[in-house]
C-alpha cells in the first residue's frame, strides 16, 4: 500500500509505503514513512567561499556572475 498527502503546489507532506511478503518461508513486513513540516522556515546560507567565487568569476568578464 502506498499513500501520500500532496498539496496543490505538488509538495509531499506525508508519505507511507507498506509491503509484506516472505523470505525463506518467514513472513516479512516493511513500512516506510516520512513527514514534511515547517515548509518555508528553513534558512539556507551561502557557503564561506561564495563571495570569493563571485569576485573571481566577475574579474574574468563573465556577465552571468551575480552577487545577489
């Protein structure tokens, strides 16, 4: 059995997968689940080397480098 809760933007908030069977005559069961919470509260920071990389790229005349 598979179940998922997905919002209108396609973000999966909950997922559950259940399977059962046998292995060498023994019954086996497996369940996997995950939940996603606190969306939009995670902060991602640029790595310490980011500014130096942008500056080095900009000096080479690369017009696609941005520091924002």
